[in-house]
């Protein structure tokens, strides 16, 4: 499961790019109970979201020529420059070259061979997410890709990720899970899903989907519509996982919400 005891290859940060940071903040704070902490000029207005005073992600305003609205997942790297070289050497692309973010850490942004964007974070003064798997925080990730076979050696070469084929309940087939090197099934934080298995995802293209833990999926779905978001896939319950839905914010950034089966109560 996700944890804040980060090791190489762990998801250790997440942020949303949006054309209107104030409106996006109003949506997410209203939907997920987050607190918005606006950023200063030192880091270009880069802002944070918090739950119970703990940082659970970031937000930055982008123009249309800087990129589409969306959530980006960051994986822990002990050396961002080495990670960038590994991405390029294994068929990926470096979209934003390694850069220092003050004394907070060092980062870069990439695309895997299928064009899926992701980033790396080399911690400095800021380690990363301060809460995961609790209501309002990051709970799970899924990689939707048209090349499930090719994704595995790429992410293994770049971050050391390991993969396990898990038999799903009720004859639903296999689900490939992802965990940091040598962490075993207890360290799994994501699944890999064939893009063509879901017409909704196939229509919008490959990406890393972030799920946020919530206490009531159906209430959050209704609230998302009220706040100007959209329901991409309605709420369903899956044995062994929980109840979840796929949504998008008013600007089209895709994300999911889940009440995990393991959540107390």
C-alpha cells in the first residue's frame, strides 16, 4: 500500500496543472475538504493542498501553450539527473530538464514510450506527501496505457519497479500491480490497465490516474456535478478493492475517488 516511508520509485508527490488556480482550488476544497495554501512569487505561485494541516499535493497555473489541465504523479528519485538519463535511454522523453526547486528538492518531467507524462522528485528540505490513504489524500494509482507489456521494462529500468499479476475476484481476469523494488505485494501502490479495456479511457488517451480516498463515493460524485465537474465513470463496487468512480474537474483534469475496502468503518 501507499506509505510516506518513501523509497526509490515510491509515489512521493502529486500536483494538478490548471488554467485557473483559484477556481480549481474552490472545486477541490469544496469536493474533498482540502485546505488551499496559495504560493508566493518565489516559486511562481505554486500552491499546496492540505488535509488536517498535512500536505497532500500541489497546484500550479498553466496557460494553454504550457500544457493541458491534469494531475501529474512524481516518483522518488535518489538522483534526478540519473533518472532523466535512464528515461531517455529506455525510449522515454524528458519534457522538462532536471531543475532545483530552491532547497526543497530537484525535479524533472518526462513521458514514457507511450506518451504518458510523469515526474520525479529528489527530496531536499521537502520530503513529499505528508499523508496518504486517509480520507482526502492519495490512495491508489492506475496507469492506463496501450502498451502494458512495454510499460513494465521501462518503469523497471527507470525506477526499479516490480510487477505482480493478481487474479481478480469473480472471474474478472488478471490485474498487474506495481510496487517499488524489493517491497513485495505489501508495497503495491498502482495497477496497470490496458487502455482499450475501458472505452472512456481509450477516448481520452493514456495517463496515470490518481485516486483520492473518500468516506462516501456517491456523495462525492453528486458534489462533483454540483461544483461543475463531470462523471467519467459512475460509482461501482469491486470486491477486494472497494467502491470507486472516475471524475474530472471543471477544466478536464482527470482523477478518481475511492472508498477502499480496507478503510475502517
